[in-house]
C-alpha cells in the first residue's frame, strides 16, 4: 500500500451532448476531451489509471502536482470551451483525495479512490 492522490475528473453534460450530436459525434467529442485530460495529467507527473466513459481516474504520487494539474486543467478547459458550439460545452467536475491506495492489475483501490469519486 502506498500514499497517493487520486483524481476523478468527470465531464458534465455528456447526456445532452449525445442528444444534440448523435452517438458517433458525441462519442468522439467525449473521447477527445477525456484523452486531453489524461495527456495533461501525464505531462504533469500523473498517471491514467483508467478511462470511464466520460470520466478519467488519475493517480499522482505528489499531492502538490495533482492540485496544480487540476487548477491548470480547469483553467485551460474553461478557455477551450469558449470557442466550442454551445451543445459541446461540457464542464469538468473533479474529486481529489489523498490516502492509502492498493494497486492491482493496473487498477487502484482504497478510500482515496472512493472519496475522489464521491467528491466529483
């Protein structure tokens, strides 16, 4: 078991997106957004645990790096969506928690994971 900061980032408004754009286009938009979140986390010393539809579960060893990444992600995303059509302007809800994490088969478990999920 090791201490880690877990982030659960969840896109809001994806249901409306599917209604507005249709399955194929909406899936592409959601996938690009979640992949962008994962790439940003990786560039900031984080690790993607898994993609969960319109959400991403992230792992950071360093709490300060995790916090900085979340602030940067929210700021950049807010700027990005200004040019998007109204139907595509999803926001990102974020839950962040630090605690003991058990890693098993490229996944992680523990209170920090559960708390981050609930907080988002």
